[in-house]
C-alpha cells in the first residue's frame, strides 16, 4: 500500500533533516512500516501530509504532494535514523483531510483520525487515488499541443551555488535548497548520494587528510570538495559504490560531473586538478577504471577500510600522498 509521509512546512518545528520534495529523514520506529510497503511489497508511492502546526496561513492540515521513494537506508551521522530519497515529486492542489461532506479521505468515515505517533502510515490504494483526484493530479481532458516558433537556440548560463567552508561533513554535505520550482533534479541527485554511508565516510577521510596537512576545504550544492594545499587545488568528486556492477556507470557519471564543474565554476576553480574518489575499490573485472581516468587527466582514489589509497599515477603525485 502507498505511504503517507508527514512533512512540516518549517524545519525549525522538528529535529529531522528533511528536504521537502528531495529527501525524507525518519527514526527507526517507522522502519518496519516503510520496509513492508517499499521493500517487501515493492510499492514506492507516497503522499505528503502537512500537519496543522506551522502550515501556511489559512490552509490547515492538508495533503500537498506525491511521488515515489527509494529503499530506506541508514543515516550514518544520526544513529537510529534512516533516509528515503524522494523521487518524481509533484505538488497537489492542497487537499484537506476531510472532503466536502465531512468524510475523512484516509478512513472513509467521520470518525476523528488519530495522527499522533503516526508520522508514517499506510493508506489504501483507493483512498490514495481519491486524494490525488481531489488535488487535481490527473485531468480528464488532454491538454492541447501548442506549436510555436521558439526562435534560434540561445544557451544560458548553468546555475551556480556559493561555496561554504567545510570543517566537518554535515548530513547531505550541507545541501541548501534554493526554493527552486521545480526542484533542481541534479542537486537533488547529489543530495541523495551524499546521504550514503560510503560517500560520507570517504569524504570525511579526504577532508581530515587535507586539514591535517594544513590545507583548507570548501564545498557547495554541486561540488563535493574543493581542497587547497599550498599552491595546489584539488577538485574532488566522491562517488558512492554500493554495487560493484555500477562501477563503470559511476566512473562515467563522475567524469561528467568533473567536466561540468570545470566549466560551470571556471573562475572559482581555475587550475584545480580533477580527482575522482570511490567509496570502495573497483573489483578486478573493472580494474581498468584507473587507467581510463589517467588517460583523461583525472586522479583516482579509493577508500579501503579506514583509509584512502591512490589508484593511478596522477593520484600518487597528489600532495595528499
């Protein structure tokens, strides 16, 4: 059955590290509910429900969005808590808990529903669709296709984000939503990865090594780590590697991000040496990955246990080692 996720309008109202429409943070008491729906039944659908506390003026408690979620995974920074990546998020026209006849959408009757202690709960599929319909998620009429002359293609500048000093690796590497509408899916993808354990642990090892050598570290919503050691600067992209079968795609994605940032932040990172770091070494059948990166001028590093190791000649020449 689909899930209902309680989502406060203000992060100040609760102790969780949610980013609305991007990622959901919850305590372990709700893990059995999430696992039964998402992992065992394979139902990734969810509805957001806004509690009345902190709701927009005049709106009250409502259902306001829907989408899909990932499998749950642990938050290594906050013991006893878990993450869900929010995928395919779409807003609804806010739907009150009761319909115009006073019937609660979730229960199908007039009895007061008890929500205390039920921040994550199931909803029957039929009632899930009733809420979607009330929130205008679907239309009975096909929208007409408008053909228009858009003129010559004119590229625009890629969006950028301010750098922030890194003295500790915060959850999600301190992602700061910019109230983009719709939510920037590329930054959302970065946050999803940055919540993974091997990503965070690898990033922390690299940061600690830079700081121990007297260097400085900065980051933003896009760049994992820009390190300065003496006259050298390192543009470091860390890739989580929870499945070895994904190693090649992780490499290709990482190369693309490094090339992207060298143009997007050309003024800020001019001359920085590109570095790709994996959360675990690639297995033997893809042991050629460091060679591919070497040929593209990218240093390769992999985390092994409680340390990081150079994986090609460019990495061995870094001031980190």
